[in-house]
C-alpha cells in the first residue's frame, strides 16, 4: 500500500473501530467493544505507517 492508501485505510478503520467500541459499551456487548478497540488500534497503526512512508518518501 502507498502512504495515502495506508492513511485513508487507517482513518476508516479507526472510525469504524471507535463506533463499534461505543455501540458495544452502550449495549453491554463486551466482545463488540473489544473488537472495536482492536480495530481502532489497527487503524491508528496504519495511519502511523502511512505517515512514516510519507516521511521516508514512500
């Protein structure tokens, strides 16, 4: 993936993860909340990778 693709995918995963986590907490679904938190972390990592690729010139 290119740096922009990583950053876009990371942002999308982070938003979806935060949404899942909030829904899981609101409904008492601990499994959904945990999956959401993991997806948010994955998204943040992807975004960081994209930023690093930008800094290195891809």
